[in-house]
């Protein structure tokens, strides 16, 4: 069960529920095999949202998902997060069912709206998942202090969300998603509501946080430069029904720090062009709902 703000409210214990731990130890973060999703539409009409999705996300890997509006990106995220179930194929998270991974709190979620609780301070928002899982006060304070530092909000713990800018609120949401040290982050257009400058700044911050925590990330965006800047691999989906059209290995993946210089580099542009060509069939076209 998941509350409005994307926080798991399931009380199951983290320790004794882990299935097949030995097997899970070397399993990838996400493995989708022939995954499909069909929704029942109005009057018996069916909507095929996803078809034959085969994708493996390694531990510690950053994968961006990009594709036209309505191609099934959010649907795929919801399947991984066990907020919905595939109609065909098999999906595992750290070698377990998506449901078991959710019960084990193997991932953190951050979506487009920061989804903070306005009546709780920044620190209390970050501590919410810990509080729901009955972590004691001293440990919560220690963890939230660490996380506030990580996302650069040390001086804002006692503020309320509406006293912060959009970018700062999104950083709080990311800190909250990291609260339980997940090995996987699921992010669905987390920077979609931010202005361009804040957005680029947040991309740099996220790259830094990922390098520090070593978490795998599945990141949905409709911005080609954002997808490329952050990812080790960019998965390009086709218009509905969403299928994987191409997987682009980002040329600089792993080898460089994600700094502002990178955005001006030839290697960055060549990956951007490659993704654009897969999306549109040519370097100049511009399909619905994708930013170049
Ligand atoms: N609960 C639902 N019931 C019926 N159709 C849905 C549901 N959720 C999504 N869809 C449809 O599935 C397709 C993919 O949606 P979505 O995953 O939200 O796309 P994206 O995130 O790529 O924009 C769309 O055509 C959408 O209308
Ligand atoms: Mg979506």
C-alpha cells in the first residue's frame, strides 16, 4: 500500500521477509522479461500500454527512460514499484517479485510533484518513512541530519515546505526517497516542474548524490539532454504501445564527473544526437512531448 505522497505504509519487517537472499545478492536491480501491460478501457476497448519490454538495470546503474507522451513510461515505473501489475511477462527487483521488493523497502520513489506534507517541517518530511517504520527518534534525527547535508539543506530543516523554492522542495523529496538507504531510486520526471536553470543544477546534484550512494536509478524524463547528462544508458521507447526502440550507451558514462563543462562537450552532443535520431528517425525532427 502506498500513500498519496508515494511513501510505503506497509509495516512489514525489513529483516525476516527477505526471500532467497543468497540469490538476490547478485541479481540485477531490475529485470523485465517480455513485460506487457494492457489496460481495460471504456466499453471493453483495451489500451496496450507496454509490449515486450526486455530490460535489465544493473546495480548502481543509471538508466534514463525517454519516449513520447503516453508511451508507457509512468506505467513501467508503476510496475517496478508494484503500484500496478504486468499483464504478461516477468518483472523482478533485486531478484525478487516487485511486491517483495516493496515490502523489503528496496527502493525509494520521487515523482514530478515533490508531494511534501505542508504541515511538517523539512526535517519531519524527510523522517516520515523512518517514522512509519518505527525507527527511533535518535536514529531518525541522525539520518535526517545526514540527508539534509547531502542535499545541501542543512540550514532549512526547521522550515516548512512552502517556505522553500521548487528546486529545494524537490531536493527534500529526494532526501526522503533516500531516507532508508535504498539500492534503487525510481524517479518519474522529478524535475519536470522546475525552471531550466534549477533543473540543470538539480541534475548535477543528483549525479553527485548517485555517485555518493551507489544506488541504481530508473529515471523518466522527456528531455533528451537531461536523459543523456545523467545516464549510463538511455532507453528510447516508441509511441504507444511502448516498446523499446533502442538502448543508447552514453559515451562518457562512468568515465567523467557530471559537471557543467560536460554539456558543452562533443561527446555529450554526439550522445544527444544519437538519442534524438532513435526517437525521431532523423536528427532534426521533434515528436510530441519530447524536448530537444
Ligand atoms: N489506469 C489506466 N487505465 C487505462 N489506461 C491507462 C491507465 N494508466 C495509463 N493508461 C494509458 O496507458 C498509456 C501510457 O500511459 P503512461 O504510462 O502514463 O504514459 P507516459 O508516462 O509515457 O506519458 C496511455 O495511453 C494512458 O492513457
Ligand atoms: Mg508519465
